[in-house]
């Protein structure tokens, strides 16, 4: 599966990564690359939890 991820930088310089199609799936990193890797891990975890609980995997 491929997901759209948005990345922004907060006022402290941290990169915030969000996967809008999976509610609550957000991560961060000190660098853009770290944020991307962290959101990849978060997506896997979010999908596993949603599957275990019988929640639809994505919002869209």
C-alpha cells in the first residue's frame, strides 16, 4: 500500500509527519529523513492495531 504523507516543520525545528488517511497516525523526527522513517514505522503499527480491533484500516 502507498500512503500520502505530509511533512511540516514546527517552531522548534522538528519535522512532523502525518498520514491523513489513517486518523491519528502522526510521528516526528529531528530531520526530514528521520521523520519519514518514523512515519513508516507508525503506519505499520497503526494498521496492525486497527486490524486487531476491527477498525477500518483507512479513513478514505
